[in-house]
């Protein structure tokens, strides 16, 4: 059985961050859930801290071109079998860094891809942000978010950083749903990172872009 590839996106700004802590919990639970499926599917996990790519993401927004490190990361994300995406909640919505990363992806790059959404904030009052802000974003991109979104408030973590029972239950439920969605799909085919169609859009090339610019 081919191991499935899971890309984890963490948009936390601090190091360490509770966003990354939640992302790691979701990834570990998903790997366990895949191993417990009838096919005992293995998994390879790639974790990306968006803070490490913040300058490259900004440059991509300004120039339309991804520096090599960011290009490699994007290719890993869009070619994965599933994505776990976790963002802190700022001003009742996803963070600017998280949205900037989504903005540099080709609009069709996540079509049909299972996504487990996670979010964290200081208070549970922001828990609905998953359903009124983050889920519609992935739905617009034609991704397939699983039913359970996992929100963590500061009170959901113990003093040692361990998750308390209600959060643990949500993590396990979301992970099972993502594992089931992965198991239903054929393994993703890894794409060529040097194919312009992967980051410029199908049927487009640098020549297409330059030609378009010349005509303006």
C-alpha cells in the first residue's frame, strides 16, 4: 500500500506557538487514524511554518513569482493527498499570513483535496470563525473540508501543553474524518515542481504572462 502524503500548514507567528502545537496534534492523530483503517495506510507528513516563508510569500504577491524555497513548499502542498491547515484567529478571522499564502496558490490547486481545518485563539468566543470564515475560503477553492473543524482556546490546553478531554475528542474526530477521506481517494501523483502549470495555472507559461504584459 502506497503511503499517503499529508501537508501541514501552520500559520502561527511565535516560536513555539499554540498553532503549531495544535497542528502537530492533528497530524499525529491523522497518522494513527490512517494506520487503524482497514487497509492500514501509512503516511508521510510534511509540516510547514508559514512564518519561515513570510518574506517569500510577500515577494510572490508583489512580483507573481515564487522564490525556489517557496516554490518547493507550494508544490509539496498542492501535490499532497490531504492538507491540515491551522491558523490563529486575529480580529475574528484567519491571520493575514494565512490568507496571503492562500492567495498565492493557483485557484484550482486544491480542487477536490481533503482538508482538516484547525484554528486557535485566546478565547472560545472565536470558535465560530472556522465555519463563517475559514471553511468558506476552502469551499471557494473547491477543496473538500471535512465536517469537523478543530478549534482550540487557551483553556483547552493543560499547564504542560497537553490537550484536555474535549479538545482531544475533537482532534480525534477530525483526524478520523480526514483519514476516511484520504482512504477513499487514490494516492495523489506528485507533480513536477518545474512545470509552470503547477504554479501559473494550467495552459499558462512564462511566455503567456510576458505576452500578456506586452499587450497591455
